[in-house]
């Protein structure tokens, strides 16, 4: 009798996007003339930077020749890409990371989900609430949680609510936790953690022998100078933090797939008998055993993003989305709505009008303005009464959507 991993049965269905699709479909069937615009998408819409296209074309041609053909590459990524990441992302900000502390992958989703495999199953995890659901779900699968409770939280998990009341800054847990997931800029709230806040977490992690799992997938969207681009700008972080990065939102690689983990050699976990164990070799073992490398062609495309011309092109791309974010943020604020995010992030997080739930507001926005967004409650219990709009649409649709919200939404 093949037993199943019953932890999977604890998972909640991916109710959020299925329910959104269902409600939109029903609305369209009942209102065939309505032109529905989505500001709910978390996917980019602009094409890849020209530098990447050229680099990938060249790489394809190399694959056509016996002399330049490449088969399996190093599982951790080619040196040309790891060294570029070291220099352009880290050294340029005064952070010394070695190339062998960087592991190239097929994206941050896999990395955020897989990293927990090198940790003990008895560890306690802490997550900010609301947040990107992958951190929690992969820990449920691994058996690090109990069952779901009536309020939608899982037993055995430390939730750190992030709402307007605490300025979206998670409080240090009162109890000891072993693995701390932080995401800055945050999906969905669009808010960031300051240098001082991050320093508190690094101190906590050192004192508690915990590890910070830091998701910086949206780092390129930070516009304010004093917001850290990487956790390693904080002193001591290289001993307690693992960072996740992605070319997805940075350079339009959502369908092209490339990301990376930074795991400094000084980051240590512990064996049951209290001995220190560096995590870098464990991840190296895991990665090389279960992953055969990001395609050469894709790595060449990613490398091109990190050239001077590539950086110029992605700045323009990010700037386009951030202008959309400004249009959404200012448009909603002009109606008296309370908005957060959208300054260092492509996500605008708004407080729904008093007396409404996130889903009430979803229906109102769809029915009155024919706009689709994402109910905050889908990202965790503390997302209730909030709503996410994204800046990844076209300028034309963004302008049209905001105009409709201004003129048709009855507030
Ligand atoms: N981390 C966060 C916070 C995200 O919002 C996303 C995607 O939406 C990812 C990671 C996944 O990125 P990737 O496309 O690199 O898998």
C-alpha cells in the first residue's frame, strides 16, 4: 500500500485565483458588452529586453555548431553569469559575495519552495501576513505545520501581521522561531523593510540562531535611496540570511525562467547535537542532485541583462511599470481611498472602504467599473479588508482603468 504524503491534504485549495476566474466569467456571461480590464495580474506584459533577445539568438546559433555546442552545464550556473551577478548586483553596492555563494536556478518560486528541504522538519517557521503563499504552502507539504484553524491560519506557524496599524512592519516574535521568511518589497502589500527594521531581524536571528529567508524578487522596483536593495547591506546578514532573486520581474523573464539563491558560506545551521553546519554545502548537494542547470541560452539572456546596456534597458522597463503604479496610486488617492505601496513596488495595496470585505470590494469594482483586482484576504488572514492592484498592465489599460474607477465607482 503506497501511503501518500498526508501533509498535502492539509493544504487549502488554490481558491483565490480560481474564485476570481469564476466570478469574472460569470460577470462576462451576464454582461457580454462590458470591457473588463484586469489590474489583477502578477505577470509582466512588456517583451524581453533587446540585449537578451540578441544574446539568446547568438546562443542558439552556438548550439548549432559542433565547436560551440553546449550540453549539460554546471548545475550551479555558468561562471559568466555567477560572476556578473557577484559584480553587478552585489559588489556595486559594496557587498562582497563570492561566485560560489550564488546558485542559478529556473526562478525564485522553485528556490523559495525548495530551500526548506535543507532544514529540519521540527523547525518553527515565521511568516509575515499577508505574503506570497509559496513559503507557507511548501512548509505545509514538508510537515512543518499542523492543521488549518477556523481563522485560516495553520497550527504551529508564527504569523506576523503586517497592516496599516503597524506600518506593514512585522514585529519580532515573542517566542523563539527558527526560520523567518521576509519579503521586501512585499507581495502583495508593496511595502518595504527599512535598514533599521532589517537590522533588528539580523540581530534577532543571531541571538536565536535562526535563519532569515529573504525574498528580494522585486528589488529592482525600489526607487527610494535609503531602502536596502539586498539584505547583505545590513551588517552581519551574511551570517544569517539567504537571499532569493529573480530575473522575472526585473527583466521580463516570467516565461523565460531564471533566478538565483545567494547562500553565503558563513550561514550556519545546527545538528541535533548542537554542532554548527554550514548551509552552503548542503544546498550545493541538494541543487546538484535535483537540478541539472538553467539552459545555457537562458543564462546568456540573463547575463545580457547585467551589461551596461542591459541595465539601461531594464531600468526603462521597470520605469514604465512604475509610472503605471504612480497613475494607479495617485488616481485612487484622489478619490479619498487609502493606498499603500506603489513607490518601491509594482503593487498598490488599498484599504477597502469601511464595512466591506476584500471580496465585497472585488464585486463592487467588477460590477461598477468592470475592473478586476485581487482580494487581499487571498494572501493571508491579515490581508482582509485590503485589495491589490498591479502595475504590470499596458499604459493604455492602466489609464483607462483608473479613469473608470474615478468616474464609475460609487464611493
Ligand atoms: N517571490 C515573490 C514575492 C513573487 O511575487 C514571485 C512571483 O510572483 C516569485 C517569488 C516567483 O518568481 P519567479 O518567476 O522567479 O519564480
